[in-house]
C-alpha cells in the first residue's frame, strides 16, 4: 500500500555509504562480481536493483541494503495521511475531521503529478476515502459518503459484489473502505448488509485483518445488534472486542467497547453496567479525551439514564 520507488534517494544513500567505507565502485565490483556499470546506475537511481544484486552488494557496503531499500519504497506523505485517520476520527470533532480531510485532499491533488506510486490509482482511492469520511460527518450526506467509499473500493476492485466477498482478497486500504461502508450502512438502516460485511471481515485470518480493524469491527457489530434489539449478541461482540484489546495489551477503542457492554447489560437487566460505563469514562480521562468524557456522560444520562 502506497509503495513508491525512490530510486534516486536510495542511490544517493548507498553512494554515501560506499564513500564512508572509502571504497570505489571498482573495488565493490571486484569484491562482489557485480558489473561496475550496474553499480553506477544503481547509485545514480537509474535502475531498479535486483534482489540478488542487493544481497551481493550488502557485503561490500557493510550494511543490509535490502532493509535500506525498503525504507525508500514508501510514499511517506500518503502513508502518514493514512496513519493519521484513526487518531483524527477518534476525536469525534467534526471541524477537525473536515479540516484534516480538506488539507489531505489538497495535498494529494497538488502532488498527483510528482507521485512515484507503483500503483498511481491508490492516490485516487485515498482521495475517495477522505471525501467519504468528510461527507459522513453530515448525517444528511450518508448516501453521498457511501457512494464515494464505493468508488474508492472500485478503484482496485471494479467487480466488487457484497454477496461474493469470500471470493476476493483485499488490501489494507480496501479493508478500511469496507469497514467504513459497513458503518454507513448502519446509519442508513441497512443493518443486515452492515452485519454481513463485518462478519466477513472477522472471518479473515489475523495476518490479513489488522488487530485495530478487528477490534473496531467487534465494536460496530455490537452497535449493529444493539440497534436491532439483539442485546445478547451486542454483549457478545462487545466482550469479544474487549478480550482482543487485552490480548493485544492495548486500550485502542476500549472505551467504545466498554460503553457498548454497559448499555447491553442495562438492556438485559444484568448487573455491571454502571461499572463498565465508569471504566469507559475513567479510560477517557486517563487518555486525556476530556471532550469525549462529557460526550459519553451526556449520552449515558440522556439515553440510558446512567449518571456517572
């Protein structure tokens, strides 16, 4: 995802390493058997080095050139935009989310002509994702948001069909698009479709679905089942999500799962709902999310008559 070949920068890096070792390109060639012209072209960023060539050169340059090459295989600005999505969206601050999306989209548009992406269409896909997130901040634009997310998914999955998901493989960004579509479907009262997508996500092996997205999928499933009055299933998926956070030794999304568990317990007439809501609030306070503390307190009191 967002793979880029920064051959010129990589070439300059290894040229510097060679000079630090005080050896010439001819010496490297004699030590490794790699043609001098090949070494020159690699250092000038004119050729994509082969795996076996990098392995041979590593001994002469005294470093793992494969590892260094990987550092020059990312479009860092696009990767950073993508990695900032979770913390930005967790704020639940509409103005902050919209500003981030607008600035990121403007950057993508500005750098489109200079991008070195192996798959240029990925920048379009990220743009659709950001536009979809921005539109979703307005409850009146959920249809528009979903259409944008679907366009993003179809950039790389043109024949996507939600009743045949099991026959497809997905990249990390495609999986995020699927999750966001499932979230929108919940708001659009397409609960069955939302649940089907989420269950498919959870059926994937750990090597395919990141722990963060797996945890969030449990939380959204809990929300889905709560929305249709299936409080036992809502509690089940909240508990499963909390178990995942403990196994991963993370607090990521834990406050949402605790809140979901609290209201499910309340609806089931079981004890422990106040304790779980208090844990939710305490966790938000510990993490410094003061605005979310007030949000959860208000929602708990107004919707469920839980005063914390």
